[in-house]
C-alpha cells in the first residue's frame, strides 16, 4: 500500500460513524418538524420518516421526540465538560469552568448549536413548551452532574461530603443558562454577541461575589 493511499476504516469505526450520522439525522429532523408544526403536532413516526429510518431505529437513539429535538444541548454539554477536563490544574474551579465555556464558544472547527438559527429558535421554545423544558432540565442536570465530578477530581475531594464542587458548578452553569436565555429572547444578537454576553454575565457573578464579601467583612468589623 502506498503511503498516501487512503485506508478503509475498520468495521467498528464504520458502524460508529453510521450510528452517529443516523443520530444526527434524527435530531435534525426532530428540530425541523418541531419548528414547522409545534411540538404537540409532531410524532416519533414523523421524525423517523423525515430521517428515512424506522421507528425502531429512532428508539435505539432517543427516548422521545423532546429528547431528539434537544440532542444539541447534550452534545454541547459534553463538549464543555471535555474542555473543562483539559483546563490547567492550577486554575481555580470557577475560572476553569468559565474558560471551558469560552473555549466552546470560540471553537470554529466544530461550531456549537448557537451558530445555527434553527437551534436558537428551538432554545427559545424551551421556555414556552413544558415538555421541552422538562427534557432540557434532565439533559442539563446530567451535564452538570458530570461537571461536579470533574471539579471534585480537580479539588481531590468527595462531592458527597464537600459542597464546593456542587456550589461552583451550580453558580457557573446557572450564569451560562441565564446568558443563553437572554440571548435566545433577543433577535437582535448573533452568535458572536453570545460570547460577549456570557463574559459579562460571569463578570456580574464575580463582581457581585466581591461586593458581598466586602459587605460581610464590613459587617464583621462593626
């Protein structure tokens, strides 16, 4: 075989690639149909048909239509956590989380969902659709649980006994969620504006924490 001759991926890799493409097709079909018809008018069968797969194939990838439509949030949560694992051990946990989010927002090789207009519309719909909101919350909690484990490993502590990992992730992820909701409601902002909005949201958190600490110190002296 020549050095530059392309090689055929092993069967296991080909199966994984096919499964990933099928999952992506189902997720994209779910988003398109929910935005076209509204969640209540979309069936799993319609999503499977749009993606040109069987109902059974859909069930191998997703538990329901809400889960499929919001798969982008699960993928981006995993990417933020992957970036968090790679942050230098010397960084304080809150700063590490903030910079992991910044890495996700700045990634141009694999752009996040916020660069796709239809995903932004769907994110805005989360506030309007109780079933979508419930599915989003499940996905968000799973991602944050993983973040807690990562922060706990960085601190060398047990999150079941030490509150710090849970507090850091609760605050940091809460700031991100607040910025995302604000961004999704404002049609005048674009993907580039989101990074600035998130940065300002984290600045607000750290500024408020500093003011609270100063006030507490003054009260203690009095």
